[in-house]
C-alpha cells in the first residue's frame, strides 16, 4: 500500500517515532480533497495518521505550522516529520457527529486561539481569497484566463465590477496578518471527537487576513443574522462592532468572487458547461458540503460550486448592507 519509493522513508519515520520498523495495520484514507497519500496505521495497538505529501514543494512551513498548532492543542500531536522525505506521523483523531449547532459554539473559539499563535511564515503562493488583493503577474494572468473562457460578457463585467469595489476599500496590511489555516472551506479539515475540535491538513497554512478563515467557515455554519452575531461574538469575545461586521461581510463577498473565479474556471477546463442545469441554493449546497455529501474532485461539482457562489454574490451585493459595508470599511482605511 505504501509506494515502494517511500518504503524506506516510512520505515525511518517509524523507527524514529516509535522504535519499530513496521506497523501492525494500515488502511488508506481517501476522504478529503488532497493529493497527498494519507493512511491510518496502528503501532503498538494505537492508531496514528501517516501522511506522505506528493507535491514537490518544500513542506517545512507546513510542518512548522502544524507543530505550532499541535502544541497549542488545536491539532493532533505530531510524532514525526521529515521535510526531505515529505513524511509526517501524527496522532489519529477519532471523529464523532458534528452538528452545525455545536460547531457554531466551538469553532469561533478555535479560530480565535489559532489566530493568536505566534506568526506563521508567509507562503510563496496564496491559495485563498486574498490572492485577489495581491497585485502582480500571477493575478493578472489568472484573471485574463477567466475573462477568455468562462462567464458571458455581461456577467463577467458585473463580477469584475464588484471585485473592483471590494478591492478598492478592503485593507490588506501585513501588520494585521495572523496565523491562519487557509483551507477551512473544506469541512473535513475540522474534526470533532465528541469533546474537542481538531484542525487538520496544514499544507495551506500561512500568515493571512483573519477574516479569511472566519468567512469560509461562516459560509458553512451561519444561516442568519442572529447566528452571525453569535459566531462573531464567540470569535471576538464580545459583541462585534460595525467595522468588524462590515469587514467580515466584505471578506465573504471576496470569497464568493474567489470561488466563482476559481471553480468556474477549473470546471470549464474539465467538463462541458451547461448553464441551463439548475443548481441548489447556497445554504443547501453548504449543508451538503458539511454533511460530506459533495466531492469537489468531480468536475461537474466544481462548476456547480462556482455557480452557487456566483448566485450568492449577486444576492448579497443587492442588499443595502453591501453598500453600507463598502462605506464603513472605506472610511476606516488609512489612505496614503
């Protein structure tokens, strides 16, 4: 089950972590959206998680962030990492049902603890919505590809008009960055064992805007204004102020734009686009995501996911709250 070329690396890890050269049992974990090889192994009667990263980039930042989170009690204990071999072994987190009502109470406090950690390193490439605020050739190249291949002209114009409005006022200041997970739009990266929440899969972790994690988790958990108040209050430790509400709302729109761009583009590369096919509402799709009924590796679901975000963006920018948020955040931004 372990690729032959990785056998020596895994044996090395077992020896250093546990003083053994073999595990007693192994099973492949295929749940989750990761190209890495992930296994549940048993050593001396105890289950552990063995992960082999298949991407070529250096995993040092990933392992450093994961260890910091584990030391803070936010991630399973790390037993072994080797950046050269791309191999890690951590405690195995058992899972229990995680109702949304329970997550609404527990997850904001987890995010607050995560964002209070000593600063993570910056990443060479931004895989979150704040990529849209990083001006440069990488962003320009991607936007040009999207222009050429995806939405109709009038829809593309509206999408980019809204993008320009948000980007014009949204602050993107290194001094405000916090240690962030950056991959929590996937609910399988938040595990509940019946007593506590564990954050897993730290490959995308880096220093980022706190509202990025907050926004993508809220997409899954928050269904109305009362829940938003409770969610933000749980994170900030007090009732949110108007600026915090406005900035959170604008980051939600930026994430809608980001996932519209990214998933419509990816979907269009892999499957024929059928704009006549009905798609579920945003809340319904997020409910299915939380219940792990959706696999975004499916090209058709990538396209559906992009459309769901696009439709939600259109609804949100037509609210009075959108213009109010632009004004509040814009007036609070220190112009140079």
